[in-house]
C-alpha cells in the first residue's frame, strides 16, 4: 500500500509544476556566494559551525561504512558545509550543488533544506517525494536547530544517502543530534552572559588590570594599571605582553603552559627612579574549552614593603594576617594627629571595621576555618588601600583603616563603599564558600584637638550604630551620634512590650503582573505604631529585635497575621492572590521553621500556594541545612523568593542547586537602570538567567513609567514600587485595588 505524501510535500510539488519546472531537468541554484562572501558568512557562523561540526562528525563516525552526506545550511538556506561520502559529494557538485549555494524552492524545487527550514521540524524526503527525477534515487532527512531560549532559528542539518539505505531511524538519530547541538549552543550563550557580569565586576576593581588575547596581544590596560606602571594605555594596547621585561615571562607561561600565579612580588623602577613593589596575579582566560587569553592584576604595595623593611615585623605586625597590629596603628594615629596639630597634614579619618555574623562562621565551621577566613578578608581589604592609607588588624574580627592626607572629605565614605562592595563576593576557605559582610564606623578628625583614644572610641561607636542599623553598611560619626544611641536604647526597652501591647501592624505593597497589569500578590511589611514616636519603619527597630532576640517572635506574628489577612480577603469574595513574607536569618535558622509554617497554614486555613517566603542570598548560601529547609518548605506547597538579589554576594552558582520560584531584583539596580549602563546589563542578565532556570523575576522599587517600560522590554515578570502604590493598610488595599474583590 502506497503511503500518502504529507501535505507540505504535495504543496511543494504543486508549486514546482506551477512554476513550469521540468522534473527531468536538473535545477541549479540561482544565487551562489563567491569565495570571500562564503568565508565571511562562515566566519559569522564560526561558533555555531564548530558545535554542529563536532556533533555531525560523531554521527558520521557512528555510521562509518554507510554512504551518507551531512549538509549544514544557515537560516536563509545557504549551504555552508558538506561532509561525508565523497562519491555522493562529487555527484551533487556535478549538478551545481556546493557550499555557497542558496536553496530556495522557486529555484531548486522540492528539497530537504528548504522544506526543513519552512516546516521547522524534522522531515523526510524519500525517493519520489522529490519533484526532480535526479533526486528520486536518494533518501534525505532534515531538521532545524535554534537557540531554545528565544526560539531564534539558526539553520538546518540534513542527511542524504542512496534510497536503498533509507530507514526511519535516521530521522530519530538526526533529531538527537540536533537536540545535542541546541543544548551546547544554549550553554555557550549562558556562559557568555555570565562572562559579561564578570567583566562588569572587573571594571570596578581598584587593581591594575591587564588582559590579553590568546597570542599575548594586550587588549585591556585599565586606569590603575597606567597609574602603577607609568605607561599609557595607548602605548600598551596592541603590544605583545610577552615582550615586557617585568611581566613577560609570567604571561608566557600562562599562555603556553596555562599556569596560574598568585601574589608574586614584582619590583621595578618607576619614572622617578623610585622602587615600585607590586603583588601580581595572572591566570588563563577560557572561552568554552579553548584558551582565549590571559588575565593579570597587580596592586602597589610599595609603602607596605618599605614599612616592612623599616620596622621590626614581629613587633608591629599581626601573626595571622601579616597586617600591622594594634600597637603599630595606635602609634601611627598619634603621629598623624601630631602632624595635624603642627599644620603639616590636612586630613585624617578612621574606618573601624567589624565583620558581621563572624561568630556564626566560627561556631559552625570551627576556629581554624575562622582564622583562615580572617586571613582572606585581610588580603581583600588590602586591595582597597590608597597610597597614604594604612590597614591594621585590631584583634578578633576587627580591622581599622587609617586614612591620611586626602583632599576630599568624601574619600572616607568612598573607601567604605569600596570595602563593602569587595566583601560581597564569596571567600573560598578550606574547600567551603563562605560569606561575610561588615559594619563600618567612620570618624573624621575634628577641628578641636582630641586624643587618639577618643578618636578610636568615636569610630567604634559609629561602627556599632552601623550594626544596629542593619549591618553591611557604614555610619559616619557626628556629635549627635551619642543622642541617637540613647534614643536607640529607649526604643530597645519599649520593643519588649510592643508585641504584648499589640503595637505592630502590617502594611501591604501590591505586586503587579507586567503582562496584564493586574495585582497578583502583595508583600507584607511590618510597622511599629509606637505610642510616643508614631508609626516607625522596620529600619528603626528590626536590628534591635535581632540583637535582643525578639526577631523570631515578631517574625512568627508577621507570618500568622499575613496569612490571616489573606484568608479574610479570599473569604470576602476577593480574587486569590499571594502574600509574601520576609524571614529573618534567626527565624530561618530555628529548628522548627518548617513545622511553624505548617502550623500557621493549618490554623489560618490558607492554601499554601498563596504564601511566599522571602529569604536573602546569605540565608540560602551560608548554612548547611538551608537546602533541606527550603526543600521541606517547598514540599508544603509554598513559594520561595530570593530578596534583594544582586546586593549580597553576587554568586549565581547556588541558583541551580535550590528550587527557587522568584528572584527579586534589588531597587538599587532599578533606580539607576536608565542612567547606568552596567546596572542595565546586570538587570538584563539576571532576568535572562532566571528565566533559563525556570524562575520568575520581580523588580522592586519601580518609581517611574520609564523604569517600568525598560523592565517590560526585558521581559521582567512582575514589579512593585511607589509608581503603583506605597505600602497600604489592609483597608487601603481593599479600597485602592478593587481587583482584590470580585
């Protein structure tokens, strides 16, 4: 029984007849690229062809002995490559078919390349399925390949063989090969997106950076490299770094032997004949499995080197980190104050640094690991040193920067921001990835004389204020700071009775689905209706609650109150929406987290699908049991969201290990997305990566129509912010957003 031809083949033959094609004549492509045009097109498809060629060759190897031809065409139908049986290849070339030919049905009739691109699915053309007689002795199979994340068609892969070898299994094998090609292309694309983010991070470093291509030709030489070396960017770009008398040998080994160097000491003479000493790192750069170049960075440690030569190392340095110690920094502060009093130095400031949650790391990973982390933190802090700065370890997890002879008062706060940013990246210690942030107190030497001891006390007080304000920040000491601390003590005392006196209330900020404009959820935000100070935001009291241990009880109240309110809206006939609740670190780490959530859902009767718990990157990544807790919470049926994404530790590796439903882009990125190209690239990359991992994205802090329009163009799923509404009471939500009711 003859099998009926598919409709698309019948239609193709009808078009050939209508065009007056003679089935006994051999049609030839009307458009053929010349050698240079073909080479240019292949060059633009270089990465794609490499991937296709790899898997095609595996297919040919597996079918060794079978007369088969593999053809690759681009999305337009241009034949780019032919591999396989030489007899078949020479035959079709006699018919005018060779790389560079454009396959169009109106020119070449019914053919596997044109029809597979048209149908965008695997197809077969066997024998008389072809319109022209010269092809009816062959069996052809074709399939298209594309970028699967955006459905962008890239081209087609076709098989051709004598008809006596026809077998439906060839179509299955071809489909499997195309699937492998698409997976590899998507992986390479995602790697490029991650590389973009890495390049952005590199551009913000304060180290001298040198980047080369695979031949050693210098492609990047940043501003700090110019300052340290005395060479201009124009004089270095394009030159082969292997010719450098200072770093050439290192780069040669990196490029030829793929070696890595860390903290190599380089000494050379600057333009003014003074000795310059740098710490130098170098490593290979890879694109896929191929060496793409070399990366080198160096930082000026000349002043520290001279100090080490001048002073007794053991007497004035910390054994663990190698930094100057408390004795040394106290002496230097006194000397700097004397210099100011004598009118020799214009400015002096201290940055008192205390690591956040360091005790948790010590308790969970041991003191040996804690010591190793302190050593790594010290190395990273050293990268923030300016030419006249001194960094010392005071003891424990405390460090201090002495800043001298700077011109602008903002220098101290800029330095603090640099330090906070540097600590947002993970530390690899004894095989574990660890994370820590810092609280920084800043004090400028005042117009009136004070002692070094008093100056350090002021810096210490400002640091504790930074911890009280939520950690991972800096506070500049002012004379009003003492009064602020007294107010904080009063608030802490009042906080103990706030829960019992029912002084807490919840406000709710709507979350909007960008595709439809409808309210699909709200975020529950706590407020304290203080009897004396009025309505207080969480910034005023959450850090106090964390410090005195009340945060867990407050968190439990917020969770239950939010679930009760959401259930009330549903029972009143409102359209079911999700309510998002923030979890504190202490609450998340309690042993009864899962049972607590389960009990609240049972008491309130809220369906788990309408509850979302928001946690931070730190909570997800820092603790061994985080994975198990999140898995158990997901088993309850609730949603999990990563809050303030991008402001924590900038590590994307953990996303593939955790089952996360939502990523919330921090409002700091949204605020600058129209003015800072780097923020725009980061937002775009986060959205793309989240979608590829099957997660939805919520952008916080949307305040303008322009910001919303940008996020919609980037396919952001949901937004919230003052552009739509400030946080409202439950009654305010009901009045302002009628979508909550039928």
